[in-house]
C-alpha cells in the first residue's frame, strides 16, 4: 500500500477548477517531483494533502495517507497527522515564519503540541534540531528573531520545523525559489541528507531541481496531470506535448548555443562607479562598457550591487563617484536634471510588470505616455498609430489597447512594459530581472521579442539577472559581481566554456541542470554572501573560496586581463 | 532604548509648552474673571484682590510668573477653592478619575479584544454580525445618551445598580460610570481587533502554524494575538485621550468628585490656575502614556528599531 494515495483530486473555487482529477501515489521513502508552471495547481494539491485549503475551496476525490482519509477529516484528526506524519516547507521563509516570535518560541510548540518528549527536554531537542540543519551557534539562533537570519538560514529553520517530529512524508513547496543559487544548492543537499527514509514530495517550477533530486516525476498543466513516470524516462522520452514544451523552454547552463561576441563601437561606458548607501558601499569602482547591438549581462547573488550599479548609471540613485559616458557625452547628476536626448535613449524595464504599470491606465495610455513627454507635437491619431505599431512588434494585437493591467497575464504585462520602453526607439534598454517572474514558455517569448528588436534596430541591452541559464542564451558578454566588486568580465563563449574566477565557477556549478543523466560536478560553496556592511578583508570572496590562502585573506586582487577576459583573482582558473 | 526614552521625553517639552500657552490664552480670552459675581464688589476691593493674585499685571508677565512656578512644581493657588492649592485639589480628585479611567480601559480591552477575536474566528457567521452590529451601535451613541439610558434601565427600572455616586458606597457605585465610559471603547476596540485579526489569520505564518498541527486556540494565543494587537496598541494613545475627555462628562453626570468635575467647575468659574493645572497634568499624562505605548510597540514587533 502506498504511503500517500491521491485519487481523482479536484479542487474548485466557485466555478473555477484549479485541480482537475489528479491521481498521485507516493511510497515510503520515495522522492516524487511535482512540476508545473504557475497556475498548474501544484501548490493547491500540496495544501489539500495537509487539509490546509482555504475555506472557500471545494475539494473532492480522495486523499488517503497511510489508510487515513484526509478530505473531510476533522481538524483534530488532521492535527495528529500534521508535522507528526507529514511535514511541510514553504517557499518564502520570511513569510512562513512568524516575524514576531523568537525562533525557539515557534519551534518548541511542535514537540509541545505533539508530546514528542518531556517538557523539560523540549528546548534541548529544538536546539539539537537547529544544529543538525547546519545552523551555526544554535543556542543563539534559538533566541533570535527570523529577520535576524539570512534567507538561507531561515529556510534551514523551516526545514528543522518540518523534520523535528520525524514525519513519514516531507512536502517541499518551491523550497529554494526565494534563495540565491549557491544557497539553493546547499539547501537541496541538506534536504537530501536530512530526509533519510522520509518520503519527499518536491514541488517546483524548476525542472533542474527535479532532475537532480527526484526518482519519480509528475507534470501538471492547468490542474490536470499530463505526464508521470520515472524521472529518467520522463526527461529522456516525454510523451505529452506540454512536457516537451517545458523541457524545450528550460534553458541549460551547461550546453546550447552561446551568442557570438559583437564587434562594433562602444555606445555607453561606465568608469569607476561607486555607490554608497548610509553604512555600506553597494558598488566599488566598477567599470564596463556596452557596444552597439550588444547584450551585456550583469550577474551576481543578492547584495552583489548589480541593480545599484545600473540604477546609478541611469541617475535613479546617486553615484558617489565615477563617470558615465553615453554617445560621447558625460551624463551626470540625477535623471531629472539630465538632457532629454539621453533620457529618451536609455530605457528601463523592471522585474514585476504588474506593479510597474499604473493600474488606472489602459494599455493604450500606458504605452503612449512617453510620447506625450518626448514628442509633444504628435497628434492623437499619429500617437495611436505608433502605439499599435509597437504593440504589434512585441506580439500584442489591437484588442489589448483598451485593457487595464489587471486584465493582462504576467507575460502580456511584461510585453506592455517593453513596448512602453521601446516606443521612443531607445538605444540602450536596461532589463532589471525582467524575466525572473515569468514561467518558462512565456519567458522564452519575451526573450525572443528582445532578440528580434535587437536584430532589427541594433538595440543594446543591459540584462541584469540571477539566472545564468537564461543569461547564457541571450547575452554576448557577462559581468560577474560579488559584494559590489566586479570579479570577472568576459564574452559569454569564454565565460561559459571556461570560467576563470572561482566564484563564477561555483555559480555555474550551482545551477541545477534539467537532465537526470548529466553528471553534475557539485562543490557547493560554503556559507552565504557576507554582509556588505562588513565586507571581508583582502579578496571579498576568500571566506567562501575553495582556493583561498593567506594571500587572498590579506590582499585584494586587482582586475587583470587574460586575453580579453578580465578577472580579479590571485589564482584564476586556467 | 534608554536614549530613545530620554529623547522622547525631551521632545515632549515643546508640545507641553504649546499646550500650556494655548490653554493660558484661552482661559484668559474668555469673558469674565475669577472674582466676578452676581453681586458687584467695590472697586477698591476688586483692585486689592487682583493685586493679591497678580491679575493686574500684563498677560505676558502673568504667563512667565505661572511658568516659573510650574518649573518649581507649583501649580499655584486655586482662585475659587481659596484654602487649597491646585496641587492639593488634583491630589484629592485624581484617585477617583484614575480608578474610573483604569477600570474603563481594562474593561474595554478585555471585552473589545475578546469580542473582536471571536468575531474574526467566526467571520461571516451570525455571531460575527451580532458582535459587529453591537459595536457599530456602541460607536454611534454618545456618552451623554448612553449614561441616562443605562441609569434609567439598570438603576431606576430594574434597580440592579445604584444610580448616582452619593446613593451608594464601595465599588458598586463605580459600575455604571465605568460601563458608560467603556462602552464606545469596547465597540471600537472590537472592530479594530476583528479587522487586524482577520488580516493576521490570513498570513503565511499562520498557515505554517496550522501545518505544524497546532490547534486553533494555540495558533491564536501563541502566533496571532501578538501581531493582531499592534493596531489596538496604536489606538491606545487616542483611547486614553478619549477616556480622559469622556470622564469629564461621566463624572458630571454621575456626580463623581473626580478631576473632570473640577475641570468643568474651574472652567465655568474662570478658575485660571485650576483649569491650567488640570490641562498641564492631563497633557503630561497623555504624553507619558503615549511614550509607554511606543515602547510596548517595540517590545511586540522586534523589527521596529529605535533610532
């Protein structure tokens, strides 16, 4: 008998069916990956297994856990299963942990409620658990509040809370989506180490994570189960068209075409840029340039200063020192004080298109607005024509003109944001994590729009991203930043073939590859990105670097040139 | 933390000065004086009294004289209660007002928070609607209407409780005034609690707590109550002010010899020093209690940092 036996699970909200007749089995000790894009019903299914669906949801079918029917079970029955038999880790540990309570106070409720041990031993048990998920100084973390911990440490706490009662099934709902890629690798490894004989239901949109961690794979599409089977066969020979689409849309960091370097004249350059915030330096003396028609990616984990760098370049935040040269002239001061021409030529799109679009304006007004500022003599008819034209270019038909932002999907909204940025025919487009919030297939469409516009108009793109697989497929050149410093700058072909900086190497190795047979050489980085308030002495990367020695701890390496590749490391890879 | 408290207390000084100056101007701007009576006094007597109380001096000089006394902790003599200083009057009257206000506030918090929490947990049910209906009524009816209605039913018709202060002894005589004073606050706190509890119960960390198998009572007590109390705590400042002003009316209606009664009499009699004394005392009290609320806020929400 299966540990978990779900049959014909259907979940409805009013007239809307979010999960439609899903069957799912998990045996003891087995690891199952549940994959799907947003709205596929994967998280709803997980909540149903714990009986945690909101009141207005109507669930039918059957969910049996170890012979116990969960649908329709009373809270008192469910509460004997929750944590004790089925543990869960949620996506964002900042939201999932109570910010008002000390970590110990929250975690000790679990052994207390389930009577796992004597009352006098509860604190010791919690501290033991915190130690075993790799929290340094667990006695101190026991008394800490969640906001005092880093994202990775918070997720370790979450994992401790899910495993402290030694459940038979662990559900992990997008457990690493909110984390940096090097920390993601650590948490996934920890998950493997800790779970032992606990069965795992791993819910994710990332095929790479499933490929590396699950024996069995289930694919959901708009509430329906479209494919299931052993992970190796699902990846090697997918049956359903949707699985094929998902696999095709999943970019790989380890293979695939990398754009050729661009030859041409420099259009924009930034020299020795420094950005200071109150008690920290976000960007330390970074220089780079962009050629006409070139896509330059800026990559790095949170706190690397990649967004601060481009925002200071655009004049959106103050640049403490350094220079920005666009088309031969210096750009200085805040964006409001700059001349109209460079403001028109440099455009920016953001990560979250929905909050970047005014909810009270229709698409037509949103996209046409820049024209009112920069081409005020245009009459309404000419303006409307330009709007229609640019919407067509990003693949949106006229029927979108009268829509409001909330009537658009994420991908459509991002295309509207791109249209608004492109309507002035800019020379440089800055994309700040512009595709990070989009599902795989939609992300491909948006990237294709950018590629086409670039091919047609010679647009230069500065592409800020944490996702190296996407970067590989779109950028000609890559800047790697760590703690506000530029550590490596190379054309994409050399960087992805042979990264010179150990940090770049580690970043590439940490990205999960959507291929269960590809042998991943994994050497997860130790620790997490240190606080930029107190950057380490010497090379800022040395505390986490596998190659570091005394020299790295004492002397910061200068950026040196190796056949066109610039690296800041005492011991670069060959 | 200590630095923050000291800074906050120092920051209150300009506020207090402004309040005192305004109150000083307003009592003096009102027509009439403390010694005007139906029977006019002889001119020389009036001049003597004015000189004795320095009322013949120009206003700015009177203000400086008052302020210098205040700095030495002297609120001055009462003009009407001739044998008492204002300090002594406050000392005898305040314990009644304090008891009344504290009990009303305690009752309001206890009933308001409980009713709001229950309504939030039973959101949309008949119980929720009854609680919210009562609370809307409580907010809408002013104290001077509630008081006579309560007296009419509970004291006159049913004879359960004493109607006035002088007709009873002990704690029972506090009951009606406390209920009257607390009722609008119970209603408002219930609404606040319900709204913020519903918000908190919808947060992700509450789902986590349920996922850990904690019962609803534990989830509310351990996880939800603290954050849900933040808006209620923010309201404590205005609530304290509302209870203080409410007590002026309630003390007058029920005949309680508290500060409110002295305040009303003082204002009617142009007893400048008495009115000013009570204003200074209440203003300081409100500033102090608000500071306490802010400190408590930091204790509940660890992410609030004092700078």
